C-alpha cells in the first residue's frame, strides 16, 4: 500500500461510518492567541468542544497538516536525530462531537488497524489513563474494560498523566487518552525482550501510532479542569508512522513519503543516504524541514523576524546548517526540492503545487542570505576556539552557545563538537537557562495572559449584524480580564453585535457599549476562533442589563473605502500585470490601505500609473456592490471568486463583487455600497518586502485629497522660494546647473590658492644640516587638500620633513610627511611623530613611516604642535 492509498483508506473507512470529510485547516493559525501553528487535527474544532459553536456534523474525519515546533508540543530537537518525529506531519483523525464515545472509538480503531490495514494483532499494545491524584482524576477503567473485548488484558497498560492525558496547550479542551503502540522489532529481539516493557520508553521500533482522546474537560487559565457540556472523541494518527509500519520499514524516512526527497538530495550533494549516521541525520533533517517550510509559506507565512515567521526562518536555517556542515552544500539547495514536494503532495494539498515557483523563490533567497550569516557564525566560533577571543578559561558561555543556536542555527551538539575538537567545553547549563528564558519571552509575547471567562450565558452561534446596521441591542454572554503589552484590559462577548472583528486585513471596529447605568468603550474587536470578542476599557458593573451597541461610524466608513479600494486594486493589478498576481497580505484601516502580492519585479512607473488610473476609472463608474451570502464554497469558486491560500473557509461563504467581470472575491469584510463612495485612489508607494513579494500603499477619499493638496502646497512653496517663475522645472534645472558651474569655479580657485600656498611654503624650509624642516600653521578647506599639499611637498622637495598643523574649517588636523631616504637613513617614523604631536590638540592618529595624519579636539593647540615639532627635530639633530 502506498501512502496515498493508506490516507484514502482511512477516510473511506470513516465515511462508511457516517463521518463527514473535512479539508485540512491552514497550518498557520489565525484568531487563536493560544496557538501559532496547527499542532493537532482537533484545533480547528476547538469551538465545537467548548460548546461555542454548533458542529456542522456530529462525526468528522480528515487528514490535517500539523506542525509541532513551538509551545506545548515541540519535537524540533528530535527531528532527524531519530527516525519517527517530524516538524510537519499529517495527522489523520476521526471526531465525535457529543455523539459516539469510547466504545465505538476503540472498536473502530481496532477494526481499521487489524482488518483494513492488516497489522498483526500480537504486535499491538494499548495504554489507558492510570488516574492522577493531584488532579483528582480516576483511572480510566471504562476504556480498559472496552479494550478487553479486543485484546488480552496483559497487553493493556496504565499510563501517567504525561502520556495519557492529552492537552492542546496551556488552556483548552482536554481529556484522558488511550494510545495504540506497535512493536515492529524482528522476531528474535521480540523473543528476547518483552515488547510490553518497551512501550513509551523511546524505543525506535516500539512506537505509538494512534492516540484516542476522550475530550471531557476544559483546562482553565487558573489551572483547574472544568467538565465540558458534552463528551467528545478526538483521535490522531500520524500518517508517516502508519505508512512506515504498513510498509514494513524501520524508519519513516524509508517510506514513499520521503524516499523521493532523499534521492533528490543524494543527487544534489553527491553523497548516499544510509552510509554514515552523521550524514544520515542531515538527510533526514533536510527532507523533513522542507515540508514544514513549504507548507507554511504556502499558507501565507513568510520567513521573518518575529513570531510564526521567525519559527519558520529558524527551521529553514536548521536545514541549511545541516546541509552545509554534513553534506557540503555551499549554495542554496533546499529550494530545489520543491518539484519533488509538489509531485508528492500536489494532489492532496493543491496549495503547494499552485504556488510552487513562488515558494521556491522565497526559500532560495532566504537560503542565500543565511549562508552568508552561517559563515560569519562559523568564523565567530573559530575565532573563539583559536584563542582570539577573551575566553581564557576555555569554556564557551551558555549565552554564546545560545546565540549561535538562535541566530546562526547551530544546535548545541554542533557547538559542543567544534568546541571539543579545540579543547574547549560548553556551559550546557547556561545554554539551557538562556533557552528557557527565551521560551518564557516567546510565551509571553505570543499569548496574552487571559483570565477565565465569567460565563453568564452559553455562546451558541454569535450573530454579526454589522453588514446592515451600526447599532443594535444585545445581552452580555461572557466577559474576562486580560493582560497584554498595553496593560490590563477586558473582553466581552455579546449575543449579537454590529462590531466587525478584525479579519481579512480589515481592522476591528471601535465604539460604545452602554446601558442606562454605564458606558463602556470598545477599543478594538477581534476574533478568537469563532467568538467575536470586544476589547473594552472596563468590566461591566451591571452585566445582566441589556446593552446598546454603537459602532464608530466615521472609522467604519473610512475603513470600508479602503477595503473596497483594495479589491479594485487587486483586480487592476491582475489586469495590468497578469493573472499570477496573488494576495500575500493586506491591511486596511481608516487611514490607508496596504496590499502585498506575489510578483517578481518592481513595477515600472508606467505600470503603476496604469493600475492607479484603472482603479480610479472603476471608482468613477460607480459600480454597485454585489454581496452574496451563504454561497456554497464550490459554487463561489466556480463563479471565479478569488480565494486566499492559508485562509480557513467554511462550506458556505460570502462573495463580494464589483462587476463580476472585474472584481470578485471571497470576503467577510465590510464594503461601500457603490465604488463612487471611494472618491479617489492615490498610490503612495511601491516597494519590496521580501523575495517575490511587492507592497503597495495607498490612500482614498479625503486622505487622497489631503495627500494631493499637500503635494500641491509643497509645489507652491517651492515656486515661491524660486520667486514664482513661470516654469518651475526649468528654473530648478537652471539653478542646479548654475550651482554646478559655481562649484567648479570654486574648486579651480582653491587649486590656485593651494598652489600659491605650496610655493610659499617651499621657501620656508629651515636647514637642519643634512635635511630641511618645515613646521607651519596652514588654513585649508578640507582633509583632502591637506593630504594633497603634503604629498606635493614631498614629491617636489628632497630630504625634507614637513609638519603641517592645519585649521580645517575650525577643526585641528596634523599631517607629517617625510622623504623616503630620511625614513631609511634615520629611521624616522611619521606615525610615531604624529601621535606624539596629536597630544597637543587632544587627539590621535597614525599612518605609515613616511606619511601620517591626526585629528583632534583643540584648535588652540596648533601653535604648540609647531613648536613641539621644531623641538623634536632639533633634538634629533643633536
Ligand atoms: N489530539 C490528539 C493528538 O494530537 C489526538 O488527535 O495526539
């Protein structure tokens, strides 16, 4: 069975058991402050478990792209070193939302594994939750009893909270779990050591393949567990491990999911996989990491310097670093795996195939710039170990090891290895401390601290009424306190709301929520999974009173102009530059709009002008908004509506069009009723934000007017300064030309003056016996003139020493020049001399034996320089 068939069989099996197939959610999580990346199949169903939303089906199955590289579930350090952990992996799962429970989940798991996939029953072991006293949780006798129907009791083990109580993060849905493990060791080894003793002992051939979680609790921010309104099933089976087991391989990397990648890396580096453990680890790291990188970029997350973007950047760097050190890559190589990736996954996950060339360009550029950084990191380490640093105790500090890890992508083992080779050791404890500190920092940066909700009423489906109206009444359903960088704030959820929650690049609404007793300010509105959360300035004192909601109309209208203009801009870009234009980011607020899109060249002036004109033309056409709600997603797509990669769409979507032939998009944002309202569209800038991604910033309506007015005003002022010429452009050009001519004339004058000065000085040398000395004060326009004068004196005169104490526009400088023959004969050294003289002007300098200069702070010291120079040389004469 190949991986594709194995994936399909899973889905079919559960479809036959009335499960609805759901597509994978994006790998990058939006609208959930507790998560950066999807780390389990159940993430997208979090609100179903919590009872915040009604599930669209009580039984669901899918195959989900997951990434476990941050937060509670982080396997990064194991990846490549072992043969069965991954950064990105596919998790197949089946879910019951308050429908079936343990009995069916267990029976079906057994049936699928042993009958459909044909796994040998006597290689399987089961773990069930053994209870936890501190949490007040009983052992899962029910699961144990159910398993006894299928497997001998002595193959069922009780497990601890660590292994058998599953939680998605610090807070959220959770529950006891039952895992299925398999022992794939050869017969002989199995006879020698009982497989049961190796379960959960990190044995590479005795591994967990499927986790059945019985979701029953919500972990609260205060650490307690609250029972959920219903009991649910959440199961997860890593496709890569299952494929390995079914295909009878000892490593996930020997399956058809990875072999094509390994062959490609072999071809690129000329080395073979399976020859040496060190290079094998590098192979595994690379073929694992390229998946995480490509899938994340495909879902819209570009490598960057913060949050999710930084995590991806570090994974990419880890891959490059292994390739560099162990496989000899010196040029970008990861991007060359994109063909294989698109072939392997394109059918199931079209986003990687459709964006292949974009993803590979982004990766290539990122690799190229990291390769430079990497060489610097290696140099840094070499410098220290070769004794040039100040690490005389022969220990590399934890902070430095961490910096190398964090900035340059060096894992601790590599730093230790290089250190050991040079007789150094690494402060590993210090490294771990620095790492823990960073984790703390990123935790508080990623997740704001939230208190637990005070729930007045269950949420159910929250109704957004803000497409039609900006005011409404509502009940308060829940509220809580939060702390973020801005300090203490509060959040509130209402039974219905006209406030638009930030999404699709459009900022959240602000406004007022009030009742007869109090007025609460809404400073922002955000989504948290499927809840609309109002960020407010105080906690409601009378939470049971009905409230009146009022959106700040001005802000909303201005924001709407910009959002609709963004749609027109996207359509215009497609028309002018081509159909490849794809949104990579967008942001609109009351002030402006920003649109990022994939395109590989800077827009020419003409192109930009054409785009701007086209948008303005569409504004003047005053095209009416066509808004369709609850369109089945497939129908919307066949209408030609643009969908975004990395966006999570439901089965029914909203379609926004301004002339279907021109602009039609899937969009939840708020828009003008007709394009004429936008007034004017003006581009402010066009730039590059990363490889292959351009950014346009623009303004509309009054802002555009203001911008144009300010530009006109500026022009007027310039005209005024130029004394109101008829033709400003010509007048400016004349001015510049005149300035250039004047500059040339001044330079000639200066030259003449310098010549004159030089001639004068030539007569002022004092005879010192076998050489001549000049020590004088000069006034010069710049340092170059001083240098020039010194060299001319040296070239024209023989056997001289000249000390020029210069006043350069009020700053003291000294130049000392000495004829070569004197340098040789008398071992004079201009560098030494100038340093001595510079003390008189409180400065320093240096140079070569025949020419040196110094600068200083004290202009008044120049006469002493002259005197000192005379003294120094008359002494030498003696
Ligand atoms: N949520 C569980 C896990 O990720 C089962 O899907 O292991």
